[in-house]
C-alpha cells in the first residue's frame, strides 16, 4: 500500500455501479480532464512516467474508458480494513491529536453512477474544475454521502479522524 501523505498521495473514493472503492495515489492522477490544463502543465504531467503509464496517455477519464482506467489503477486500491488499521497504528504511535492524521482524510469522491466529482481537498488545487463534459464538479464535503460500512475512519462507533 502506498502511504497517504498530505498534499502528495491522497485518498479518494470511486463509486461505480453502486460500489465504492478506496484508492491512494499521487494527487495528480485524479485530474479527470487533462485537456483543461494549460499546455505547459500538461507537458509537465506527462513527464511523470508513472502517471503517463497509468493514464495510458488518456487525457480524459470518463464513463467511456473507466474500465481501462480502473484496471490501470488496481495497484492503488486499498481496503477499508487496511486503512483503518493504518490509522489505528498511527494513533498508537503518535496519539489521537496527531496532525499527521490529516494524511488519512478522504479528498475526493468520484461518482461514475451520477457523473459528479466531489472535492474536499484542502489545498489550493481545484479538482472540481477539471471534470469531463457533462459532469458536475463540486467543492463540498461528501462524508455524509459515504455509507457507514464504507467509512474506514470509523472504529467502534468513534470517528478516528474527528470530522
């Protein structure tokens, strides 16, 4: 599992066919519509060999190519149990008030069932502005949209991340 690192490797949820899965990867992987980047930004993006390989030179992730994209990112998929375990390990080492717990906050919900990207990414990059045509991008909390069974931050009825 890639370790979540605040503002580098982010945790995101992808919902497709009413099933939600969690992933951790470089934040730039989750820019759905690369065509909206400037030419200079786009050139820089494809200089990263890993991102280029995963995206397979596909500039827009959409319903038309989601199966290929999901196959390419399966190594970034992470289970709820493993995420919860990592949070509990961090708490046991550094305490519940550790700022590094922010590493484990979910940043994006990409909902392919409803063509909506929700971002609660706290840094100054607006993922919600880089969605495919006929999609909606929103900067809004999506915590309440996540079923209780999929909330890796919940343990014995307690919110380990405090939000």
